[in-house]
C-alpha cells in the first residue's frame, strides 16, 4: 500500500489533523492522540489493520501498482462518451434588457470571428428542439435529461421557455427519465406568476446575479435606460426562493468586496434559503474597473465564504460534495449548445460569434455536425502542468473553451491561466467545509 498523491494533510493548532483526498473528496478528522500514528501509516512506517481499512476506504492509501492519473484520465474519457445523461443549452434570445458593464457579449465582439447579431428563437427551431429531444431520448435512453435556458435574457422569451420545458418534461415523464432544468437569468422579469409557471413547467432552478448591495450592484448591472436593478431583483429573489431553488451568483471585484459582505448580511437578516456562488469578475481590457488575478481572487473567495458561514448559520458549505468527471459538459458527445438561430456549439461562451459552429439543427430535429466537433472531442484537457497538480481531480484541466480559443482558433493569448481558484486556496476550502460540518453536527453557530 502507498499514500495517494492527491492527499492534503492539514495540521491544526490543537494538534489534530484534517486529511483530504482529491479523488474521493473524503475529509477525515484525526484527533491529536492519533495524529502521529496516522502520519506514520501514510508514510508506510507503521501498519494497523483497522486504521488502514479506514484510510483505504477514503482513498488516502491505495494499492502500490495503482496509477491515479490513469484513473482520472479514464474517468474523463468515460464521461465524454457516457449515455447516462444528455445536456442541452438553449439560447432563447441574444437580446437583453440590461446593459451590464462586463457583459460577455460585449467582450466577445472584440475577438469575434463573425458579426454579432440579435436573434430570438423561432417556432421552427423550437419544434426542431422537441423532435431532437424525442430522438435522443429514444436513442440514448439517458438517466438524466438536463436543459439550461440561456440568453441574452431568456425570460424575454418566457412563453417559449414554458412551451419547450413542458414538452420536454412530458417526454421525460413518459420515458421515466429525470428532467433537470434551470434558467440563468438576471431576475428582473420574475414575478409570482412567472415563478409558479416555471415551476409547473419543470424548471427547478434559477441562477441570478447580484454584485453586492444596491450602490455597487447598480454601477455594474443596469437597465438599458441606465436605471438601477438591485431592489427589484432582490425582491424577486425573496419571492422565488420560497418556491424554487435559487443560486445567487456574485461577481467579485476589488471595488465591491465590502458591498458583498453587506449583501451577505442582508441575506442572513432576511433568512433567504439560497446558494451563493462567488465568481472572479472579469472586465474587458479597455474597461477602467480593475479585476483580481486568479491568485488574488482565491484569497478573497475563501475569506468571503468564511464570512458567509459565520453570518448565515444555516448555510451548508461543501464545494467537494460532488466528484467531478470533467471541468464542464463541453467535451461530452451528449452535450450541445443551441443558438437562437439553430446553429450548434459546444460551449455557451461561444454564443455571439467568438468561434465557429460545430453544426446546425435541421427542421426535422436531426443534428448535422461538421468537422469542428472533433476539435472538442479529441482535445486533451490535461497539460503537463495539470498532470502534476494536486487539484487536478477537482479542476479536471480547467476551462476547455479557453484552451480551444487559444490553441485552435488563436483568438486569445496562448498560456492564459485556465485554472480554478482552488489551485490556490484548497486548504482553506477544506477547513471551511470541516467547520461547516462541525457546526451542523454540534447544532451551534460557530
């Protein structure tokens, strides 16, 4: 037996240990009295059958001839061609009621290989999508059929979302397949009626962005007429979170960190049952607002999640709850992004013309793919640096779109960091996860 190369050992001030394994996501608390003995077992200097069994179960020790890197690569390749799920991202419109300062579509225009056009999804495309779903469910028989409604602002086409979702939900129910649908929306157009309609149509999740409290949010996320949006979005989130799962996405910049803390205070005071997703805010080069480097963001991210845990006593923080099979769905053969005009892509970051389509959805629901699909399917996401990185099982090679745009299309700088912040704050995230578990187990706040 030998120690896993993906172990992280954290020695706490009280002499206890926290062990984390990146392959299994297991976290093991070792009391001070057992710490030295466990370290000796991990170093192959002591054997204890009972403790070896526990460590083996968590993946902390493995067989001598086991190659964990091969396990990771094999898991990724299995995911690529697995029929267990099928995922569609449907672009309802490339139009939006907002004029956000960091809008990805605005930045995309600078590196786009074709003109950006405003399109709304047409009836013909909707009918073709429904036919596609029927065919793929019959052909693939997935356990889960997942749909992301995307824009622009998708709720500008609410009635079309309801039509598509109801049809897919009914198809899945007849075939005894789990239907998992969510919308990425700015939240401005939500109301009680819309929330109930979405829920009835099978949409179970909303992802809504707030970038701090009113003062800072309204500097970044404004209507096209220049008016602020915070108050209305926040009230809509309060209503929606009582009926449906809501994830609040927060873009973190140097200028809005304190405002984000005030937003967390507000969420706690209002007892909102939401999930919080912190993201590294990025601005176009010609924008005056400063962005964090990834390493800087990683430090701020762990500080903010600690603040969330301290302030929201019911918050259940665990970024390791799910074992990653890939960084995203883009390299899966059973994942497609459908633009509003019926063109097909592999990543929603391509919508707006950053790169070239991999095919087109035809009127009969058939998918006509071209040679560009092979760029994604043949891509090796693991660089040499990745293969030697302890967080590889979590990161799984980083942003695939960034790799494609740099290496295949040459529209962004080669070597641009595609890593996740966990590369720099893994230990802090492990400690926060254990802290949350301990608080929940003890039934106390801290």
